[in-house]
C-alpha cells in the first residue's frame, strides 16, 4: 500500500467501527427497556393481587389483549395511520414556517424586536384555547387538526433556530471575513453548521409537542385516530382502551424521536463530543 493510500484510508469507516456502533446501539436500547419492563411486571403483579381495581387500572395483559383485538379487527391500523399522518404533516408544515421565519429573525436583529414579542405572547396560549377558534375558521375537517399540530411544532423549532443563529461565536464570523468569504459563504459554511445542534434539538422538541397537540386536535370532531380512541374509552368506561391509546402514543412518540436522534447523531459526526 502506498503512502497516498494510507493517508486516505482513515476517512473510510472500518467494518469494526460499524459493528461497535451497532453493538452500542443495541446495548443502549436494551438498557432503556429495563425500567419499563420492571414497571410492567410490578403493575401486572399488583393488578392480579387485587391492589389495583381492575375497573380502574386493568393489568398489562388485559391492555395487550385489547390491542390484539383492535389489531385483529383492523381498527388499530386505521387509528394509528390517521394520527401518524396528522402529526407528520403538521410537523413538516410547522418546521418549514419556523425555519423560514426563524432564519430571518435570527439574522436580522430589527426583525426580532418587531416580531418576537408577538410570537412569545402567542407561545403562551394553551393548545386547547385554539380549538374553538380553529373550528370556527376551518371547521372540523383535517385542515384544523393539522394546523393546530403545526402551531405546536412551530414554537420550539423557531426558538432553537433563532437561539442557534444568534449564539454563533462572533470570532468565527470574523475569521471568515479575514479570509474574504462572501456573506453567502459565511452563512453556509460557518453560521448554519454552528447553529445545527440547536436546530436539531428544536426539531425533537417540536415533534414531542406535535404528539401532545394531536390529542387536542383529535378532539375537534375526529372519527378516527388515537385521540378519538382515547375519548371513546372514556365515554364507554373502558380503562383498557384508554391505556392502550396512551401506550401507543408513547411507542410512536419514542419511535419518531429515535429517528430524529439518529439523524442528529449522523449530522453532528464532525463534533468532538465527550462520551462516557
């Protein structure tokens, strides 16, 4: 092997590193299951021992039976797909608006003084307060539901974009000017990479709020979705249905967050992070 080949070989990931990364991921996933598994065992034992009344807190086995019955009838997939599509559409719409507005406000201080007080006031409005207004404006169709989710996603993404851009080290920008970099180059090669960690955190926070807002959204006359299933369990006094809906929210929320976490890890590989 020539010296040139040796100098370029470290840029390629070796199979050993990929295997180690996969093992670490599986180990982290397994460790994360310990506490939920222990809680489920304690819950099952306590329910069977009569500590928790079945009509208030059914055993996990009863909740699983309900999920199996819903899956067998096909209802489960209808509710899951409806909720997931609403969250994803609202997430993308809220993110796009937040990226555009947050970028302008982050780069131009006068715009922050103009828009930020209003946006901070709107951020303090509870999600349920928007429901009657959106129903009045847009009815009970999908538009009002997706809009409500987009509102929830917008604010954490917007805040993190503005914070990330304005938190870029001034010395880095000055170095770029010393090397006669254009404004566009400074933005693409210095500002955006430096603000990327904050932006990715905002995406994860926004997605989490999207899952919270979808419950309020599905109160607006929805005939399918996990929020509808939650309300149906309440109206029919079925705690197993309520708990099944809550567990599905937790699983879907964790799964989508894990996807963004992987995106964050891949996007920030250039960072020299501290690892224990």
